[in-house]
C-alpha cells in the first residue's frame, strides 16, 4: 500500500476540514462512507468519533464590511469545531452524522459576531440487494455568503431526504431519491430586506443516478436531477421555477494517487418552467481533486460552475423580476513540505459572476459582471501527525462594473488545523 508523503497528510487534513465539514452531504448523492469515517479517531464501544478543530483565522481583517471606500479594519477570530460520528448496528444498519459550530468574533464590530451551529445525519438499512437511506439536517449561519451578498445576514437551511440504492451487479449500482430543502433569510431592520423576498424558497429535488466501479479506486458516476424551487414572494403564477441538472464524471478513492471527484454536465431552466427567472441552458461542473508529486509537493484543484439565484432583482420591460447569475470558481493550492516540520502553502483563486438580467443603475441598466481574484501564502508547522499551525495572509480583490461593487481586503494572522 502506498503511504502518502508528509505534505500529503497535511493536505488531506486541510481538504477534510475545508470540504468535508463545510459542505453538507446533500450536495452529493449520498456519498459512500470513507474508511476514516468508519474507523474514527476514537472509539466508544461501537461508536466511532472523528473530532476536528479548525482555526481559519485569528488576526486582522482590513475590510470587515467589504466596502469600496473607507474600509473598516478589525481584529477577527474565525473558529470551527466539528465531529463525525459513525455507528454500525448489526450487519445491515448504519447511523452516521456530522455536527459543527462556528465562532465568528470581531473585537470592535460587536454586531458582526455570531455563533453558528449545524448538523446532519443519515441512516442506511440493507435488505437483499437494496439499501434504504433517510437523513436530514440544518444549520444557522451569519457569514458572508457569496459574491452576490455583501452583508452578514442570518440565514437558516433545513432539509430531509430519503431514497434507495439497488446493487445491479458487483460493479453497477443504481440509486434514486428525493430531498426537500427549506431556505430562509432573516435580515435585521438595518439590513437589506429584499434579500428575504428574493431568496426565501422551498425546494424539492428528485434525484436518480448510476455508479459503475471501473477499478477498485475509480468510480464512473452519472446523475440526473429535477429541481422545483417555489419562492415565497413572486409575481402571480410565477412562484415555481423548475430546472434540470445532468452530471457525469469520476470519483477517485481515498487511497488513489489522485483523490477527489470531478463531474460535469448541463443545467437547464426551460422557458415554459422558468417562473420568475430568465430561461437558461449552460454547462455545470463540480470538482475537487488532489495529487502528490516530486515526493514533497501536493497540488489541490477545485472548480465549480452553475447558475444561482441573485439577492437583487433585475429589470424586464419596466417590471422587476428575480435575477440569476452564472458563477464559476477556480481555486488552487500547492503544499510544499519543508525542513523543520514546516509546510509552505501557496493559494490562488478566481471567481466570475455574470448576471442574466440587466441591473438597474442611475440613468439606466447594465449587464453586471463581477470578478474576484484571491492570492495568499501560509507557513505552517506540523505539531502532530494531523495538526498544523502557523501564519497566513490572504488578499482578495473584487472588480465589478456595478457601482460600489469593487473592494480589496487583506486577512492575515494565525491559522491552524487539529485532527486528533
């Protein structure tokens, strides 16, 4: 069995923290449990526990409110504590879950502080060639959400899902299910109330997929989804938008040379089912892969692209309707294993948002486009086999043709990861 290098171990830790706990399991079609989840780091009888602690930043944020002029600087601490739980019950039943809590502290801007809990879980039961699944979760958050929203507005999400997997052969598996998702926003009286009107919705997602084991470490995957988004505030007869997402690609096992997942396909919002948004057909990608090379290096790449609902409406024949934007995000990091148990991490990223309806501005309307450039470096020291701590600095710049859309921001200080 190939053993990962020391830089590989450090990066695997970072990927688990940044991609695992932060992303909800409903983003994929019930991903298989990894060996690490099943074994856990600690055992309490049959219960496997894998706790994590992530200090995302403890230092200075030079533009707390991401404003184009007169930026406000403050001392900030962003900390996440989380844990995975895995419980086998007999030979045919499994319980699993993840819980987390985020602490966001600002020394001077006390109204920006928040404590954001969340959790999710699922149960699996085997019966003949079938596996029945049920799960759900939810979280509360008050962090900067996307390039489209520049205020820390409290939002909550809750979801339940269920489905079945059928083992057709030793290599081929089919799966189908449904998920119901609730999105709610709760701006304060001082914040933009239109965010709630634009984004509050109930979403039902019908999913179907196939998984084919090409090798012991590589899976060919394909899926189709029908998404019904019903908005709480919408023009008469236009409350529901129905779209379709078709994906195909590869998943690589945790012991493969290249690990992660990359799928691509098509997102379609037909004109007769678009509701209050503009019809759209375009590419969609979801990917995050990692690979070591030259013994002491590990490269991590991520790319996502899809169409999203905007918090600000657009204009069509003098009528304000719901806006959408295509959003692509490319991020990369390179870990370099150095002497004295040091890891040098270089990071970079690019984001691009193009809005599909014109934006209203003084004197008329524009086709809004935002671009975000990110670069940074960290010097971390390994304090245990699965623990890193050190200094980090990240610079972010957004360029926009929308008035007041530009900003620059530095975040620097301490960063650390502890995976016992």
